[in-house]
């Protein structure tokens, strides 16, 4: 048994294990907060629907801008400094939420949290691409996703208990989790920025163009991949915003328990099966995985909107879990494979925009639809978006994977003139 455990620990780089341990620390409290934050804000703001949606949307909208700069900073100064700064901002934001009373204070903390959250992902994902061979990246992304979903399995039920008694305690525990993760990164995490990238910073070569001045046509494949993932993020965003209110309208007194049960089921299923599914599908064509995943997400959206019983909602949640386990690691792997070595942070920054856009605009857009019509209309529209985006993403990735290699490389690598300018 000890030998098997030793082999498991040796399988991954130290940086990966630190990420896994840190994710476990912060996601439990994050998932204690996320399902019930909209109810907390709803009560604080005297029953307003749009104000909580706007505050929830401020975090990703802020991250939409800062995430771009976070990836650029990670490519320039290293992964570790950016991760440290982002964790510190998240810790401060959670501390602020514990004491906030006014709309403006909640909005300020949401913005601060958005800055920290959006900077962490691109740097951390670029670090994985730095240290993990290409043929094992889907497995590593899946392992991290598993750690993330341990929190998703445990957090909602704990949050249901604590939020009904002392909601400020949840924010304080979340701040503590970020503080511990920050110390772990500060003391134990090695810097993984590739040597050639470090050399470019110190050799006197002209600096890269700022990200916002890049020639976007040279990276259009990444931009399309990012755009087509927006409806998936919108479905995720509704789980924390309109879905709780929709369940309240359809199922009366049981809605909080039902929401916690659904989210905990999702976390448990992903925790148990994510690595297994990633290993079994590692060598499958990504475009086939994408098509299946989007199909499952369409079924989930319709189930959320129209399921008349808890049993059918549970079926919808299982379908969502399977789709989530398939699409997340494989899309991250696809991005890592088309990213030039010295632009991995930027590529993951750009790709992460799909979450920022969908989680920023989704609550406001579908919150408005919910207020004007109902939850069924909102989820039906999301299902239509998923159908269109799934077909487009499948077509794009299939073309990439079946095209001659030199064609794909020419499409994603910087043009000679741009390279000379760098």
C-alpha cells in the first residue's frame, strides 16, 4: 500500500500537489457560500432581484479585464508572484464580505474578489502546461477538477446549515482558507516559468506587445474556442443565480434543501469519477467529446427549467456532471496544445474570458428574463444557445484535429513579422 501511495505522489510534480491541496482548502468554504449568496444578498436588499444579480455579476465582469493582464503578468514575471497576489486579494475580499452591510460595500468586495479570482486561473493553468507533458495534461486538469469538486460535494450541505445560523462565519472561514493556501504557495511552490521565457525578459530583447495590442487574427482559433464556450458558462452561472429562485417558485419550502442536494451530488459524482473518465477518454478525439458534452448540457438546461420532480432534477444533475467531467479537461488540454510556449499565460487568460463574460452578463441577462417571464423561458433560451455553440465548437475542433499539422501550426503561431517585432 505504501509503495502504491509513493508511486501516486511521484506521478505528479510538486506544483500539482500544492494546487490540489490548496484547492481542497478553499473550495469547501467557497461552495458553502456560492449556492446561497444570492439568497443572502436578496435578504440584505429587501427582496430585490436585479441588485443581487448585478453584484454577483460584478466579480466576473471585473475579472474580464484583469484576467487578461494576469496572464500577461504571469508570462512576464512568473506564475508564483501572480498566484500570491491573487490569493491575497481573495482573502481580503472574503474578510470584507463578512463585515459588509451596504450595497456599495458588497459591490466593492465583489470587484476585489473578481480581480483576485481572474488573475489566479491563467497563471496556475500555465504552470500546469509548464511542468506536465502534453499527453498527461487532461489527466492533471481532471485531478485538479476532482479536488475542486470535493468542496462542491461537501460545501453546499455545510453552507445550508451555517448560513441559516451565522452567515458571516462562512466568509471568515473562506478568508482563512485563502490565507492558508497563500502560505503554502509562498513557502513551497517553485517557479515554473520556462527558461526561454525568463531569458527573453533579461536578454535585452524588445518586450512582447501588450496583450490588448496583439494581432488577434493570428490567434483567431483561440478566440472562437473561447466564444463557443460562453453558453456553457452561462449555464453554470444560472446554478448560482436564477436556479435558486426558480426552485423557490416551483417547489416552495423545499427549495434550499433541493439546491444543496443537487450541488452536493454534482460534487460527489465528479470527485468519484473525474480522473477515471479523463484517463479513459484521454486519447479520444476532442471534437467527439465536445459534441457529447454539449448535448448533455442541453439536456441539463431543459431539465433545470422544466423538470416537475426532484427525481428528474437529479437526473439532470447527473447529466450535467458527466458533461462537466468530459468538457473541462479536454478543452483545457486543447488550449494548452495550441498555445505557444512563451504565451501560455496569455492563452489561458484569453480562454478564461468565456467564464468571465458568461458569469458577468449571464446573471443580469437571465435575471431580467426571469423577472419579465419565468425560469422556464430563461433555461429554454440557454438550451438554444448551447445547441448552436456545440455545433460550432465541434466543427472548429474537428477541423483542427483532422487538418494537416503544418496548417494548424501556421494558424496558431505568431506570424514572422510579429515575431521579429518581439
